[in-house]
């Protein structure tokens, strides 16, 4: 038996219980309150995958599970570990816009869905229209990241440079032509709701340091192609709940785009990758569209999801239905009354009290085994293996290989604000001075060139300063944003 996490709890039975890797892609759901034993089961399954040499991704909203994993990674796999920690002064970055060129629309749509799920209370047609065009534009630029969104929308020079290679006259090019034809105050009014939402990224140095790196040293594709061990440690107490939710959802969104990219791989190359997400309700919005369809599709693409949360009420009705029908292995600990009553209705062998009165580290399980589901039965979970090293050893190894100084990233982002178009000289007012310095007899016509410049193409005449304005150095002054509440963003 592989991927062992428990022992049968029925009197007289000592059988070890696990979920074979061939059944892992049917997905697993762990349900139970804090302190019941969920994390121990997740840790045991994670370590089984790591010790077997598989690719693993862990999203931990508290940080404890991440620490436990790092302390148990065997030496032979230290080089495979990538720790994403926003609290670091030299964090490992990732770029949600990065992805295969053939899937640029998927990348943009996934991000749009993520933002819509995160900001659904103030989401409307205007926000969706602007963000859709902006995200697709940036998804086509290899070096672009999410922090480019603001200058793309507010800086004409930056926008012109970003669109140089664009060749989509019926698509985003048409959008930007219409956008540039609008007056600055109209542009500001349209993008105000978008900029309000982007401030979640822009105002948080920790998020800028991770998402704004010009060239991150880590690519999520390595999770699949090189079987990396990716650990996202989100200490919500330090980072903040909203920032943690945003960062985790963005990673899940990029993960989903990478999973879809496996469609071009032959089935024999789609080796199983373990995806572990605790407090799944906070992060699963990164997967666009119908979650049930996504989980079913992930199964054929070799992505094995293990999802955990405390109560069913944390999930939307759609999430509940998707997880109920598409996670075929279920592990439940001592439940509250509502959840216990619900599960009791799914079986004629157990009552609500059976699900409620489970002691710590005891669970009822309903598992996939050789493609078939079992009945519910009781288990006692196994304790985790002993730590092998101080977790800081693996942590530092990861950051030495993949980390980028936050100050370096900040400097690169500041440079984005300095690009601007040279100013067009104002049309002369009054009488026009001729090339020889004499006054013309007729007044200048606004916007009309009355003579060719002297010494064309050879610079200014001796003794005269060039009339060509020099580009200004410093931060660009963007168009003023008219006060606009998110409520104005009509839906």
C-alpha cells in the first residue's frame, strides 16, 4: 500500500490505509475543525509524494504546514524545493501572466475570472471590458507582469511602447485606438474602478516584491516538467487575510493555466502532480468557470487535488456541489451538527452522532481504491514522520537559488513610471520669426508650419540652441483620476 496516512480503527483490525497514486487523481477532500487532525493527514500524504519523487504544490494559509514539510524534505530533494514566502526581504517571485503563447487567451481569461471572484461585490461591465483588454495585451508580452497594468492604463508613452509589437487590428488594437481617442478625463473615469482594485497590489510592498519582478527565477512550469516541490507559505496573521487570499488565488489561477497546457502532452507524459490546498474556499476562485468541470478535467491531465476546509458553510453552494461530486476520496473528522447531519443522509450505516463524536486524530473515510469507492469506515490517523532538519536550512537554500531582492524589484518598478512621450512644442502665438530673425508680416496660424527649418537634419545653426524639447526625467504625471466609486461601475 502506498501513500499511507491511517490505520483501520475497527476492533481486531490493524490494516494500514492509504490512497494509491493511481486513485489520487480522483481527488481528495478533508473536512473537519481546526485541531482535529487534518494537517497531519495532509502532511503524511505530501511526504509520501515527496519521497516518491513527485512534483508537489502546497498552499498553506497559516505557515505551520509549510514549516512541517520543509523540516522533513529528504536531502536528495533539497534542490527541488521552491518556497514562496511574501514576508521575505528577497522573495521568490512568480508571474501570473507567464504561460505558453498558445494559451495567452487562457492566461488572460483565468486572471480576469480571478479578479472577478475577488472583487465580485464591485464588479461591472466597465471593469471587465478594460481589464480584459489590458490583461490580454500584457499576456502577449513575455516580460510583462501584473504591475504593468497601472502604467499601461495611465501612461500614454508606456502604452505606445507596450503595443509596438501588437498585430491584432480586430482585437486589442481596436480597443486601444478607441481608448486613446478619448479625452484624458473620460479615460480617468473609465479606469478609476480598475485602479481602485489594482491598489490591492500596488500599495502592498510584499505583493509588489513577489509579483513585480522583471525576470522571476522560478517558473511554475517546473512543477510539472522538473517535478519541483513548491510551497506557498501565507501567514495571514502577518500578511493580512485579503492579501493572502489574493496571492493564493493568483497562484491557483496560474496553476490552472499550466494544467491546461498539459493537453498537448501525450498521456504517458502526464505524470501525477500533487496539489494540496488548505482553506480551499479562500483560493479556489483562481480556477475559472465551473469547478466541477475543472476537477473532472484535471483528473485526465494528471493533477491530483487534495482540498481541505473546516465547515461546509465556508463553501458556496456551487463549490459544495463540485467538491461533493468530484472528490471521490473523503476524510472527515469530528463535524458540527449541520455537516454531520448532511453526511449521515448520504449513508444508511452511520448516524449524525457518529460523525460528531469522533475523537482527535480519528476520522471516517470513504476512499477510492482501484477505481472503486468504499463504504464509510473508521480510521485513526498516523503521526507524521520525525523531522530531518531545521526548516530554515531548506528555506535558505531555496531563496539563495530563486530569491530576488525586494529593493531591486522596487527599483525596476520605479523605472516603469519614468517613460514618457516627448512634449509637442506649443504652436507659436503672434508673429512668427523667420529663419533670419526678421518678423513675418502675417500672424501665425495655429498648428500651421509656415517655413522649413534651417539646416534640415543637421542640428541647430551655430550659436543657436535647439528648439527640440528634451525628454523630462522623473516620474510621469498621469491623467488625473476623477473621483469614482466602485458603485458607479455599472453591471
